[in-house]
């Protein structure tokens, strides 16, 4: 089952716009944590 289908199952009556907002905020969280990982690796090169 797709995350979209499960989202609509959990949030009955949700609109497409609400889902788009939800998925983009989740995407941003994933994006920032990925950038954080890259920064950590970059910093580690100088520390070690």
C-alpha cells in the first residue's frame, strides 16, 4: 500500500491539498536530516 493510501485511510475526509501539504513537510524533514548527515561527514574529515 502506498503512503498516500495509508494517509487517506488514517485521515478520513482528508483532501488532496492536505495530503500534498503533509507529504511536502515530510519530504522537507527527510531532506534536512540528509543534509545534516552530509555536514557531519564533512566535519569528520577535518576532525580525524
